[in-house]
C-alpha cells in the first residue's frame, strides 16, 4: 500500500500529459480488466478523504451513505492512491485546492510507491487533467485535486522500463491514464494481473501517461458494469457524482 500532446497549461512542464482535441478511439479491451471513462467537460469528478466529521471515509460504502444523505448519486468510485496506517495520503494530496500533504520526493524508499519514476495525477480548476513524473510537478496554483502514487505505468508513451513482461508478481490493481483526447481512463483488474500487462492496457489505448494507484486493497463501485464493492479500508477515494 505504501505509495501528449500539445502543451495546454503554460504553468506545467512539457513532460506532463495534457489533452489533445481528437475523438475517442474505441477502447481495446482486456478481459482481465474493467474500465470507466470520465470526460470532465460532461461529468463531475472529485477526490474525497474525510467525512463531515473529519474522519476518513475508509471505504466507498461510507462515502456513498454520506452522498445519499446529501441527495447526490454516486456513479463511479475507486480508491485513489497509497496511504499510511492512519489512512492519510502517502505523498502529495490536494483536495479542493487545499494542500493536505506535501509532495514526497524521496527516491530511495521501498515499495511500489518509490519505484522510480513515480508520479502525480491531478485535475485543475478549469477542468483539465494531467499525469506527470513527480519531479516535473512544480506549480500548485491552479490544481483542484491531486494524488501522488507509483510507479508510473506509461511514460511518454512507453511502458515503465522496470516493469517485466511475464512477471509472477500478481495482484488486483487499479490505475488511471489519459486518453489521446484528454478523457480519463480508469481501470481495475477483475483478477490478479502483473504490472506489465496492466500497463499494456493503458498503452494500447493511446495513453502517453498512466499511473498505478494501488494493489490488493483496490475496489471499484460502478453499478453500470455490475461493480458494487462498498467495503474495504483505504485512504483517498476518487468519485464521479450527479445531483
């Protein structure tokens, strides 16, 4: 659990992925995975960490209960990154424009989070998206939400060089990539899968950048595809809602 493509936002380094104005291609599916696409111009996506009492949601069910009370419909949700024992975010976390946790620039730590390069997934206040290397994330001024995790799965259109084809390191995994038109591609495995095959799904669908979010703790709520995983224990939740 421990832990492109023209430039559109002038305050980001060019190695961060940014949207291009082309149509979605048909998704090249993988029977071991399920996915959900989010267009920020049409859908409402945000990150959640603590409830109205200041306590961690810890799972999708508790978030859904609070949203139900507020007459909001939960359409999609999945855990949004790695976390510490108290369920606080490991590494950078920004929620509603507020810096909750600082960027972790340690390059020698142990575990998936520190498999370099790791990265940051962010949404801006003007509804743009990005995924970039940790060292390239510099400016916070227009960031609405951000989470740091690792490793990056796809970097500049190539699979992370340390991910091994045929690896026996198998887990349930979830992650996010940016499609060629800037829409977000969220994916979770429905059975154990290695990093290389998981990364290949994003690369084969044209994602120049994709980020691993977490492993065996991963859950998804997506009734449209018969996913109703409301249990679990984790930190950040990324969710799409409707009024």
